[in-house]
C-alpha cells in the first residue's frame, strides 16, 4: 500500500515503486493500472488516450500547450509521441499537483520536452509569448476546469497564440461536460469541429473528446 497524503502523491509513490524509470510507455500503463485497480483519478485514461495518441500522431505538433496538468499523465502520454525538438508546455495552478507532475514527467524521461508552468491559465496565457520563444501553438489540449474552456479559448485567440490549422483537443466534453465550449466551437465560423465519442476514464460512462481546428 502507498502512504501519500494526497491522491497525486499516492499515484507518484505507486509509480516510483512499480514503474520503469525512463520508459514513458510504461509510465502511462503503470498510472492506468493504479487508477484501474487502486484509486480512480481524473487522467484522460487509456480509452480516450488512444484517441489523443491518434490526434497527436496525425498533427505531429512542434509546440503543444496543455491546460491543467494534474499528475502529468496526459503530458507524458502526448510528450512520448512528439518528434525530437518539439515542446509541450503544461499549465497547472495547484503547486502541490505541479510538483507531483514534474516528478512523473522526469520519471518518464521527458523533462527536456515537457515544461510545467505553475499558475492559472488566466494569468499565464497572456505571458506565454514573453516567457517562451513560442509564437503560436500547433496543438492545445484542454483538460482543466470545465467552465474555463471557453474563456481560455477566447483568451488564446486574443493573445494571438493560435494560427490557421491549430488543433484544439478538449477532454470531458460530455462528462462532466462543457456545453458552452461545445456550442462555441461547433457554431463559430472560426472552427471546424469533430466529435470523438468514448468513455470516462476507468469507467464505462459515456464521455468524448472534441477536436476543433482553428481556421483563423
Ligand atoms: N484555470 C486553471 N489554470 C490552471 N490549472 C487549473 C485551472 N483549472 C484547474 N486547474 C488544475 O487542473 C488540475 C486538475 N483539475 C482538472 C479539473 C477539471 N477536470 C475535471 O474536473 C475532471 C473531472 C472528471 N470527472 O469528474 O469524472 C473527469 C475528468 O477527466 C476531468 O478532467 N479540476 N482540477 C487541478 O490540478 C487544477 O489545479
Ligand atoms: Mg479530463
């Protein structure tokens, strides 16, 4: 048994005990085993994760921005598929979670490709161009507070961080659900959206991902 105070700490302890350091595929499988057999956690998970893998491989992004790192599962899942020299920036406002995520990402051997920034999206998004030598992102993964998806998408547009063809991939558009975000990306002429039905991580409850291409 593991003795961490918080769920992310228990997940990290389980990984350190049962995982293979430097093997990102094994880290993904080990976290999925923890969540499937010991304790549920809000990672995108294995089923939806296969759809994330497909979109990342099709997009082959040089720069990825993730909103809501949590334990770093999806950062490792996407980071393991990036071409050498590509970068994934992930934003996490909870310092304790960010600390766990940094250790999970380092355990997977991806600390060169993946960078965790601690702070809220509202505070960090306007600073990204200055902080990083990144002009626009090729892909955005939204997995933070569901009511923040829409305002943060508009903020990304206003800050000029999207370009023609940027792929937005949103988790949980069915469960817990992001109705205002879905309505926006499906009705706005600025986006071309596609829905990928799936199940909520580690359960058989209906959920799904929404892939929306920014048309500029
Ligand atoms: N504006 C924000 N800026 C930066 N980090 C944020 C922000 N909002 C939440 N976070 C961070 O995301 C992490 C994880 N998180 C994600 C959510 C929202 N996600 C869910 O609530 C969720 C819930 C379920 N579920 O209930 O079944 C399943 C999922 O896949 C989910 O992503 N809340 N905290 C937390 O560490 C939090 O600090
Ligand atoms: Mg999620």
